[in-house]
C-alpha cells in the first residue's frame, strides 16, 4: 500500500557505540525518505564516532573501529543530514526512546539545534506494543483463543499462565529464533532446562545493575562505569562504593559490591 503523505516521511535507524544516549555515538546512520508520490531516497553513511566501539557492541552490528577510522565524523556530515531531513516528518522503530534523542544530542555536539517542533513523529514499536499488548490477558487470548475471566486473581492468573505456556510449546514448535549475532536455533521445546536458558534471569543481581562478563568478573551494567569491572572501579574511585551504598540500589546490588569492597580491603591489609 502507498502511505498517505502530505510531506516526506524519513525513517531513521542508527547503529551506535552503545545504548547510553548521553555518551554513546553514532557509527552508522540510515535514512529512508518516502515522498508523497511514493518515490524513495536512501541516505546511508558510516561515521567515525571519535571514541572506541566496544568489542561486544561491534559483534552485534558488525562495525569495528577499523571500519570507521577513515570515515567522516558526525560534525563533518551534520549539515548534509540536516538538509536531507529538511521538513520531513520522522519515523523509526523504538525511535522515540533511542534514535531521535541520540540524533538530537549528536546535532547539539555539532552546534546545530535539530528542531522537532512541527514535525509528526511515528514510533513503529509503540504501535506494535499498543496494538499487541504484552500482558497476560492478551497472551491468553492470542495463544488460547479465549478471554481471560477474572484477571488479576492469583489463582486465575496462574492457571492462565500454565495454559499459555502449553499453547506456546505447540505454537512455536519447530519455529526458528535468530539471536542478536544472527545465529538461529529452535529454543521452544518441551524441556524445562531449554526454556529456562531462553528466558534467563541474572541470578547474580536480578536488578541487572551488576552482571558478569565473559571472564566471570562482576561488571557495572549502568552509569558512567558501565562495562567496567567492579574491582577496577573501586581501585580507581574508592568513593564510588560509598556513593552506591547511600543510594537506592537493591539489596542484591549492595551485597555484591560489599563483598568485592571487603575483599579489596583485606588484600590491602
């Protein structure tokens, strides 16, 4: 079908050095501009982010430092991008949360105020989530074909959850799943261990503030030290431990950092 447009609609997607909108940078931008007459124009550029791309992120989008070291920076092409976007309305997937805010920050770094005023902005993910609610009632209707009567009663909800799981096993049997690295598997099997591996919980810290890296070391998963080990940071910035202990972190997070902190104190003595 042809979109009913009054002016061009620009679909934006970014590949970046990470997911922190304040500090991470764009390594690739693609803009698909759809014109009212149905014509399309694509602008795609790799960008030198001026900061290293973490290896874990490169493995996801396939863009490494070597690939962008000779590319223009965002500031170099900022006016080209601004002109291309012109008076376009904007669209993307999860773009309201990530792509558009990060793009605006990159423009600001380049000394350009990217105006959203007067533009229509569409987030396709929001449409998906709102039209396909991710709650138990919607899951029961989708998988079991029935309305859930008495939702939010614990007994009714847990019975419905059991029925949904059985229906999922039938619905997704022999259905492939692609992970972030492009690997395919068939994870929905009538096997508890296999299902648990597909829906993992961070047992170290269920709030996901602290995770383990590939070497099994405790690593910060938030804030300015994200991706760095707890041991490394506490050795560099001893005040960070007290700061975390005085903030509203979970008992799980505080238990982990206290264990690491006390271990470091014993080593010093």
